[in-house]
């Protein structure tokens, strides 16, 4: 077939002069919320939503966590998911964090591109805020990104929280000493029929055996991020030193 196309092009004096790739810019919204006394040193929590969600939806689900005294940074996935029903404005479409076709090389490449984008957002914000520590929170697709980001940007991350996903420790290439400082929480639904909890539980046990402060919590839930997940996250953050906002009443 390709030979026929080439022959037809030659017969019609059609030549491909240039073939290459270029980049295409798309606006990606993010939102930084400060909870607590203004300009007072405090942690930074970065949130990565699940596949098909956007920052408005995920922020609402994380209302309980956003009562923690911290900077709360919600970033939206860069890849829009087309609304086939044409019932939503583009700004309300769901989003994805990376492109995955089942190939591990493509998976890692796409995670790295998105992580570079996330790091750029954080670096620009660090010019105006001085967080005391940085934690990343990810659910499902956002959980895979959170794990990759924390394990590859380990110098910048202190806490990692992953829900409904597996932390892919293979990206460490055996450099376990790099993440000795990390505090890790994995929350998974026992009834999760999309991402089996057992591989994640195995990863946490492996991390613990290498001296990493990691905890696995199995809850009676499916693959749906809800109040039971946020309750566990909130409680764990308080346990590792994060504080509630102080009420004036």
C-alpha cells in the first residue's frame, strides 16, 4: 500500500519536503489556596486528580484535607478528554495526566513530560511562597503521577500519598537511599475492581523492608475517591506533623 502511495505521489510530482514534529501549547489551569495565617511559613500540598476529573471536581472532594494549615495547590491534567455528548463546555471536560498505550517506555516518557510541567508550576510559585515541606497527593491516574513525581524529584518532596494506584518503585533503579526521608501513605479500596490492592500492598511492604517510612491502609471501598479516603489522608497528615487551621472561636 505504501509503495502504491509513493508511486502515485511520484506520478503527480508530489514531494514531501519536510516532515517533523513541533510543540503545541494548551492552557492548563491551577489554583493555589492558602489556609492559615497569611504569609506564615507552612507546608505545601500538591493535588493530582483521577482520570476524567478536573480541578473543580477534585477540590470539592478534598474539602476535608483543605482544612489543614498549608498551601494547597490543585493542578489540572494537561490532556483534555473529549465530551462526546457535547453537553459540557471545554473548561468542564475531564482531563488526563499522561498518554499510555500499554508500552512501558511510552508510560515513563509521558510521566516525565508531565512531571517537568508540574515542577515548572511549583518552581514559579516558590518565588513567592516558602513552604516548610512539600507533600503530593494523587488518586488513580493522579496517584501514578504522584508516585513517579515523588520518586524522581525526591529532593523536593517530603510526603507522598497515593490512593487507588501502585507506586512504581522500579523507577528508583535500586537507589533506595534517595528516598529514606520520604513519608509515604497508600490508601486503597478492598473492593477496587480497576486497580487491585495487592500489588500496591506489596510495594509498601517492600518500601518498609528497605527502611522507608511507609504505611498501607485498606478500606472498605471501591475505586471511588470519597470521604473515607480523605478521612484517612487527613488523619495521617496530622499524625506526621501537619496541623489544622486554628479557629478564632
